[in-house]
C-alpha cells in the first residue's frame, strides 16, 4: 500500500484525484465555429417609376433638375 500526499495552495479549483494507477479523462464540448465574416450587404428595390440611387462604402453626389423644363435650347 502506498501513501500519497497532496498539498494545494492558492486559488485552486477543479477535481483532485489521488491514488495509484488512476486514469483521468477530461472531456469538453467542441468549440463553436467562428462565424464567417461577410462583407456588407445591400438590397435595393425600385418599382414602377421609382428611381433608386445606392452607394455602399462611399459617397454619391446627385444633381437633379427639378424644373421640369427641357435642357435642349
């Protein structure tokens, strides 16, 4: 018969197994897979006589003549 001594100091946590010919198995669930990073997503819909101006990661300048007149002289 053997004699085993265990001293634990500090902030120890978890199981402690003491003895001869012991076998300890630690099983943890597989880590969650990291979600794939996707780029920005933009959905634009214009119906009937609608006008759609869209920009993604940038800027857009729109000059629109609202006078209703013709540009031809």
